[in-house]
C-alpha cells in the first residue's frame, strides 16, 4: 500500500512535511517552568516553544495557565515523554485521553512522542527505554502509533532514541526501523541529532551513515541538545542529559542533516542545569545561523542554475 | 529473544527493583545501571520537589533513603507523573524511624495538598454581590474552588510550612509542640496560600467538599463543632479570598 492509498483511508492528514507555521527560520526552545514567567513578560524572539505534554495535563493549573499565556505569542509544540509508544501491552488509554484533552485546547502546531517505551506490568519509569529492533517491536509500535493518531485525529512525529546499550538478536538497524514505522503509519520523524551522536558513540556506529540511511522527506523537526559523559566499566558513555550547550561535533552533524533534509524547524532542548533564558536563546540563534547559511547556499546554487 | 511483552516486564522490574540483568538478552549489561540511576534520580528529585519542607525536616540523607524505599515499594503506575507521591505521607507514617517525629507525615500531607492545589483550576468566583442576591440563603448551595484543600492535624504544620517556606531556614528556631490545627490551602494567583481556620470553618468546608453542597447542612456541621462560630464572618472570608465558585 502506498502513502496515497493510506491518505485516502484516514480521516486526518498524514505527515507531508514541516508545518508551515514553523517556516519563520527561527529556532524554537523548550518551555521550562523556571523560564515561563520571563517568557510571558518579555516575549523574547524564538521560533516556537515546545512543552513536555505531561507537565500540562492538569487543565487549569498554574503550569497550564502559563502554557496558555505563552500560546498567545508563540506557536506551541507538544512533546510527550510518557506515552510509551513502544509498549507491547499498548498505550495507556487514560494517558492518551489526557493528551487529547490538552491538544484539543492548545491546538499545537506539532505533536511528538518517542521511539521507546516506559511502561509494562502495570508500572512506569520516567525514562525512555530502548526497543529491540525486531519485527515484533516494529509491529507493536506501529499499532500504537496508529491508535494514537486515530485518537488525536492528526499525524504525530516520532523521535529517534538515544541508546546506551542494545539487545541481542536485532533483526534490523535503527534507521531501517524508523523508515518502516513512518512508511506503515504515515507519521513523521523528529530527528534528534544529539541522540544520533550519543548513540553512535555508545553503540559504535557511524553517525553520518545513520543520517544518510534516513529517507528524505520524512523529517518534520530537528532537536539539538548537549550531552554528558559518564564512565561506566572503564568506557566513556555519552548520556543524553540535556544539561549542556550543543557540542561542536553535534553542530557538525546538524549541518550535515540540514544539507540532507533542508531547512527543518529546529529546537534547542535544555532541561537540567538550566541556564538563564538569554543563554538558551543564544544557542537557538546559533542554530538560526546554520539555517540561514543553508538558505543562502541554496539561493546561490539556484542562482547559478538559473 | 523472548517475546516483547515478557522482555519489557523483566526489564522494567529489573530497573525499578535494582534486579539482576543476568537473564536479559542485552549487550553490555553493565550499562543497564545508567537506566536504573536515571529512574532513581528522577523520581527521587521529583519527590524532593513536591516535598521540600519534609526534605528539610528529614535531612537530605534520610529523605533520599525514604524516597528510594518508597519508589521500590510503590513505583509509578503511569507515565503521567503529576500524581506520583500521593501516598508518600502515608508511607512515612509507617516508617518506624519516624515514630518520634509524628508531625512529619502531616507535613508531607500538607505539601501534597499544596501540590494538588497548584495543579487545580481557578473558576469564576462568587462575589459579595452574588451572595447578597441569593433569594433563599438557607437553601442555597455553595461550591468550593477546586484548588481549595483542607487539612486537620494534631500538629501546627501550617505554621511550620509557612516558617520554613521554600528557601527559609527557620527549622533550627522552630519548636514543635502538639496543637490541634485546621487549615486551608488555596491558590492566590500562581502561589499557594495557607489559611489557618477554626474547627467550625474546617467542618464547614469539609461538608461542602465531601458530603453535600447545601449551605444549611454545612452550617449545621460547623455550628455543632464550634457553637460560637460566626457564619457571617466565615462566609465573608471565603468570598474575600475568592474560594467559592460562582454558580
């Protein structure tokens, strides 16, 4: 079945490219509680704000009021961290209904979740656990994504994971798994460049080859973040801690991603050891410069062709 | 490779209960510790964020120990962590090490109610004009704002909470002596206010919240607990602090 056939069957639009509301070329920032009042009062320049969905599930509470105030001035993206898309037992429908209630009010420009899982046997962890790259896991996550998209009435983006270890008996690699998820469900990809860099180091694959294996036309958003280095059993392991500025090798990989996928809406994630807002905005401006350079370069090439 | 469901059950139990990864089909099994640490630190910090005064009372070391034991005993059941910690106060009440600090569980109860209040909506409030316009006051029905939370304790935990606050260090100057205490917590804009009330005021709000919205029955319960209570003054305070919902 091709994508056109699937589009005809669904009561909502499948992913077809980055959202036009994010085409300003300005990079977004994650909305974090310590910055909320300053953002609402000062309205600093940022392309969009991305909120962790679960932090705003309590409709009418203080965090929700802050999100709605931000929504007056910025496009808002909802990025979930607890839905557990890769769970064999399916997603938690109570959780999904809370997400839908929030989305119905906020009307976000983007909604995204992760290629991971975090809930099984009636318990949950506040982390993003790796999925085995198997046909069974592929079927489970596709089933869950379709259920989520049908419930929400919209296509979502799914984010490639950061990994510290892998399973025995893999049946495909991660880019293959992601390409198949997107082909089967019609969702888009949230390409986390830092996650690729972190996983490539930790698992020993080539980050650039990973990028080249991702099909063009499926990326709806890019994430950038800083990582942290931990020593585990004598090895340096890169931890996706979102507690540092974006490191140079990740900027290099971002440049390669832009060259491959085009000027994609980009977000800086910084969650721990949170800097002052102006420092976070500086990091977003740096991403703007990469994107502007790409547009300029493409303009020059187009002029040469003409 | 075991079936996905079994693999996920085994792995999540191993992470939450610090189990042995020996049988799991993982390469570099020692790195499972990263996920164990992430989960432990995130949940512990979440509890410390919700219970900052309790953390100060217990000290960082004991709070870390109590949080770790709580997480192992009652792990989260949902990816929505807003409700995680609801049973922490009851858990503390059963720790033998805290027997000589009986006010600690109630301090944690108060902090949980403050957390719930923070996450609750403010609805349009009843005004003094609205109240004056009620034609049949005896049979009127009143509804407390969803962000109003009430607590009764044998200890002045409201005073303790206010004294220590978010960054204060008044603990060393605070002497805890048993005293029957009733209080209400509510949203004052984006902060949480605490209001010390009498037993009559407590019973009035308790009745409205848990039994029936009838003013007459709530007033009867309040007067039975505190015959000298001024209902006019209580109603005026509820209206002035915008704690009643406009119907």
